[in-house]
């Protein structure tokens, strides 16, 4: 299953990983991403069908990182749209700088602009700023678009994107300009399930639930990030982490906040600051550096007590 880009075949394998310390185009550190076969298949189905891939799963389980991994392996640009409670669907398409145009008109009236700057006032398209999805539509090659935490926005937000995601085009209302995708983007949408998404929106997406990694995968993740660490320290740290996670699951159920992969990575990074013998000794006592893993007073009271056998 593959989509053809010129002579390039777009097929995600999950096997192409950045080197340790490698940075992305914007200077951010890149990390290995180890998807299971089901997730790889979901990505390739989305590419083939040219449909958005909706990912759900626990916070911190790697939903956002998938978009970075796909862009890295396929050597595609990544446009990230981090949704906020105040986000509007149009923000991802474009914004129009009406204030800037008014300011320029006032400066022109007071003879404070050059002739070239005055010409800009007569061109309304000069005040259009494309958002992440709009920028992706303008690219000659497919772009990976991350719409992160779509459930943070108002309930109307997903419905307001139906046409644009379906037909891959939109109209800039202020200028009448139509922006149409030159190449279908690979759209990855994440949700923490804080709100239900409309049926009409779900119908247009592929869905995949990102399962929490198995213990074997957690070992692989830690080994990939910290390749010089001893197997004994990795094994004991993950055993202790999974014990805590199991305790949290028993107490809170599947829906409650439990320690996540991203918190494990931070916690292990702290443990590595110490000589191995000292780190192992800490793991055999009271839960070390609990503040990295436990994020509420209730959790501290409950799980620090449990960790001491109380």
C-alpha cells in the first residue's frame, strides 16, 4: 500500500529513526519513535485514502510524536497546529491582518510610506497570513499536518473544518481568493477525549487508539534514548514504573490519570544523573523523584505511602 509522489513511494514503516542528538529543521531535538504494526498500518491507510488519521489514547502516549516521526521518515515538511480553547477553525487556514492594512492606510495618509509600501495597500492578498493547513495546501509536495488536541476547541471547531478536509480547498473571504491543495496533506489529528467529536467529522477520519507501550517496548524506547545505560538499571526502573502504573490503574480505573511514557523518560533522565549503584539503591527504596511522576497531592499521599509498604 503506497501513495506515489513523483518517483517517491510514500509508505511509512516506523523503522527509520533519527540518530541520537539529531535535530529537526527548526532545531528541535528528534527522538526515536517505535510504533506497533497496527499504528503503522493506520498511517499508511490514511495516506492511501487521503483521509485524516484521528488518534486517541492516554496523554503522553506518543500521539503527537507520531506526526514528527512520519514527517522525518518520509522527508516531508511538518506543519503543526496546536489547538487551544480559543482556537477557531479558520486559524488553521488563514488570518487576515485588517488592522495592519488600516495602519498602513493611516501611515500613507501622513506620507510616511514609500511608493512600494503604498502599492501594498491596494493588494488585499498582501495581508493574508496562511495557517498550518493553508500553508500545507500551498506546497507542491505532500506535507504532514498535525492538528494537536482538537478536543480542546469549541464543539463547532471540527464541523467547521469538514469542507476544507474533504475537498482540500477554501476561500479567503476578504479577497475572494481560492486556495486549493496542490498535493493532499497527511493530516494527523490527536484527541485526549475531553469532548465527543461530531459524527460528521468522525465519518471523514480514520481512527486509531494508541495503546500504552508494552514493557518490552518501554525497554526499547529507553534503550534508544539512553543507549549507554546498563540493562539492569533500565529493567529495574521500568519494573518500578509499571508497578506504580498498575497501582494507579487499580485505584483510578482506565479513565484516571496514570503515569505516562513521557513522564517515564523524564524520570529516567533524572535517575541517570547518579552512578548506577546509587540509582539502583534509590529504586529499591521510597519512590525516588516522585514529583516527576506524581502530579497531584492525592497521588503523592497515596502512592508514596504504598511505595513504603503502608
